[in-house]
């Protein structure tokens, strides 16, 4: 199996760019963070968060892209891309907001295309769709709203595909805080793929299926995994309980990874964790299902 990491940790970035109490963005070097991640045993894939280009000016400049490709030639890893998600809503009723999201994603695909990413992970809905899908209205009304917003999202995806001419099968829709049975229809309609986020499912953000039920139902389209542990929140806990290292939640690590081994799954398996948490997760895998590391 091919394991990977999202290497841009907030803490490490802050240490790199801070000069006293003032950030100096010129000090940011994305390749330094990638080298650090790729020193971890079994890490051979790097997922680039496209939002970084908006947070740190020039972080994905033409020169930076060249350095990333040079690093790939040197170390032999591959790239995936998580397309922008912060502040975006491809399912928005507000047309200028929706169009702005399309522009951001189209620009990111064109910018990062020289890295030859294996997969482009996409959130086809955002915070507004999440809020509407959780309204305390009768189920039929909520279902109707979700279908309406999914239709708007589908129009956005159609425009993204048309303007970038990207292979739709390389665009992997992630299971997020929105009913995934509605999202699956969009996947099938446009020939897209799926990024299975384990923690999102375990924390009940995208459905009530078990890990194996979701995987078996959608494995014909799953080309990437976001691997982290999680569980439903308990009374008194705020937010979702996910993005935990393996062995600390409800993820049936041995059973699930053995299913992947049986299927000879060869897509990127990305730890959406810190480097330290990824190391702990790999150690847990080594203890309970060493076959996954062969």
C-alpha cells in the first residue's frame, strides 16, 4: 500500500515564518515541509493543500512548482492535490459566491497541473450546504433542499470540468458533512471518483453506514483514502471527533485494511494528521496488520 501525508502543519509553518511577533512569508519554503514528511518510513505520497496559495503569498509560485517537481525527481514520490475548500460553496444559491468558488478551483487545477497529480480531491459542497442539510425540518423538506443544492453543485462541477478539460476520473469527491447518497449520483453522472474519508464516516458526518459497508458500496469509485480515526461525539462534547491517530477511535483498523489488501488497493492512502500522529498510526498498523505495509 502507498501511504501519504498532508505535510503543511500549522505549527511548523508558524515557526518557519515568524520573526518575533511579525510573520515573514518570504521565509516559507514548501519543499522543506515535504522533505520532513518524506523522511517518515512508508510515506511516498504528498497531498498538496491548494488553499495554501491564498494563505501564504507566492507559496505556489512558478519557482515553487519547479522546486516541487525537482524534489519529485530526486525522491521518487507522487503528488495528490486537495482543491480549495475554505470559504467556498459550489452549491450556493448566491451566484457570485458560486462563481467565485469555480474560479478558485479552476485556477488551482491549472496552477498545479505541472505536478501531474494522481488525484484532485474536491468538496462538492461547503458550509452552507452542511447547515441546510441539518435543518430541523421534516425529512422530506430537508431531502428536497439537499437535492436542490446538489443540483447547483453539479452545475459547478460541469463548468470546472469543461474549463479545465481534466479527466473526470481524476477528480475524487470526498464524503463530507452532506448526505453522500445524494453526492454519489453526481459521481456517477459525471464519471468522477471518490475520496473515502474514514474519520468523516466514523463521526457520522456523511452517513450511518459502517466502514466496510461504505467501502464495499462505493469501492468501484474509490481511488483515494483519507485515513484517520474518529467516533461519534458524546453528550457534552462539541464538534466532530475525527482526525485522530489510528487506534484511538472506532476504526476497525485490521478488518478494514485487510479488505484493502484483499482488493489489492493501490490508490493513495493519505494521513490527514500531523507527522507525529502519522508515525503513531503507522506503528499501530505494523502491530495489528503488518501485511498492509508490505
